[in-house]
C-alpha cells in the first residue's frame, strides 16, 4: 500500500504491507533508533513518537493510518530550538531522567508545551500513568515542564523584540 | 503469525461510502483506532480486507444541546478529555482519563472502547449507568440501542452484519454530581480491574435520583437498585447512620465475582460509596 507522510520534517513515501507498524517502519526503513521495540502492546511506552503533535505508541499504528500525517521522533526534536527550552527547564529543575526514559519524557514535555502555554499540574497529571519510569518523580517532572514553559515564553518574547 | 498477502485496506471518506462497502463485503474487518485490533488474535495482519474508518470526518463530530450530547464513535479518548465539562459529563472525563496511557488515548476511539467493553474495562459501565444510547447505522436504516443492552447474555455485541456504531447520545442535565474511580487488585491488569461509578441528581438540598454501580469487564454494570431507591428523596446531608447502613448493605448485596469478594476490595468499595454519599451534602451546598 502506497502511503506518504511527513517524517521529521521530510516528505516520505513507503510501499510496505499495510499492517506494518509505524515502529517497524521508522526503525527498519528510516533507521531512527531512538524509538525502541518494547512490549509491542502499547504498555511500556518505549516506542513513543509524536503523531500530529500527539503522543502515540508507534507499535500500535498501522501505516495505513499515516497518510498525510506528521510524525516526529526525539532525534528531530533535538535539532530544534524547542528542545533547548526543555533541556534548560530540566536542568533548572534538577530533573535528570535515566537514559531509558529520557526521550519519552522530552516528548511528553513537548506535547504538554504544545497544548498549554502555561501548563497546570492537573493537566500534566494526565500524562503520569502506570508506566511512569521510577527514576524520577512526577512532581519534579511538573516543575521541569513549568520551568521549560518559562524558558519558551522568554525565548518567544526575545524573538518578538 | 500469518500475514495476509495482498491485504487490502479500504478507506472511505464518507459514512455512506463506508456503509456501502459493508453492504457489499460482509466479511470485511472494521478498524477504528486500531489499538485493540493490534492486540487480539487474529491480528490486524491476518485479514485480507480491512475497512478503516479513519478518514470519515462525520464520525469525529460532537453535537451538544441543552438536553444531550452526541459524540461520534471515532472521537478519541484524548479528545474526550479535552472537551469542556459543560459539554460532556464529568464522570465520562474521569473514566476516559483513567484508561491506559496518553500514548493509547490519542489512538483509541470511543466506539472501539465500547466494542472492547466486554473484555477490557472501559467507558461502557459509565455509559450504561448514564442511560446512554448508541446509534447503529446500516446502508438502509438506523436504529438506537441502550448502552446496557449493547452486549447480549453471552457477551457478544448486538450488532447486525453491515452495521456501524456511529454515535453515542448521552443525556445531560439530570445528574449533577458524578464520581468515577478505577481500581485494581493483583498484578494482572485485565483480571483484577473494576470501576466504581456513581451519579446523583441533587436539587434543593435533597437527592432526586441516585445510581451507584461497579463496572466489571465481562459482567457489565453491577448495581443495587433497591438500595439506591431507599436513599432517593432524602434531605442532605445524609446522617452517618444512613451512610453506614448503605455502605454495609451495598457491599453485601452486590453480586461481585469471587475474585473481587475479598475483604480489602469490599471495604474499598464500601468506603468509596460512603465517601460519595457524604460528598453529596458538601457539593450541594457548594
């Protein structure tokens, strides 16, 4: 099945079997290895990517759902100015996730910041679920995202001036 | 795992096109969000023909009126959480927020969640408690069915070949105090899950109507309607004696499955019911 979509800012085209998952596609065809195959049932969160600005488990997305949609991985995010806000926010709040979940937490923070300019704890609490890695506490994550939002706002103001 | 050669995915853009495809190809498998279809056996790879509802915008609409809200079957759980509390019942938001992770909620749809309601703990219990109705459409007609009658006694959805669940209608305005809480015991997330659902209509400091139930996958909604009826009409706040009576009768009378009939779970359910009844007095004043 022919499918075209936007992967990390570049138009891509694939002709794989329609039920191939997004996880297999981006790992095998596009060699993006920040997305890990974990449980392949959507429970563990290691295969998380952004699909049209929403967090999704890429192991559950068949490629026929991709037509015309935008996929972003943490590799792409790391090249952007938005990542710098998150990095500074994490450092300011002393939030240091482990190497297994750092990518997911960066993507989660980015999703929250795209949805809310000034996120509240109640909004962010929806992103803390059973598969939250125990390396860091949800409370420190909330502080880190709030700090990131301040850096992002400051950068936006500086840009306007 | 068998992977079907030449798998064909049909992606209609309108509901009529989708219904016509279903009319002509009765054995085609329907895919909505794809989260359940990727997990069950046979998996999504094994079907030679799939009908994806993903591109049908009509199924993603939400219509709100003073008396009810109609939610399209392809509205994702994440979208339900984004909707204002004036638009959808607070309990529905609480239930949607308790399901899975954000990575799944952005893919899973309301319709898919309802169909999985017999094997996974989802929104069906709350919808049944709330007297929600489902619209089932086929190429030559439409019918409505109550949420509590959607699964038959053998646990199969009462949907005829060629039909699609298109929208869910939830009545509004009657139930002003709602509480939904997901609970689980043990390590197997599918075995020990259940959901406490409570809705009440409170006007002029008295209870107009009350429904408290426990939603269990495979068993549907378990209620004690006679006990609820005894509380209806009482003034608020309820006395501690009344609450204590309700609590003890509620946990004893519920026909819970054996695995949930353990003191810890019964205490937990009783406490939740008592806390909810106590909160009616506070919230009616607030």
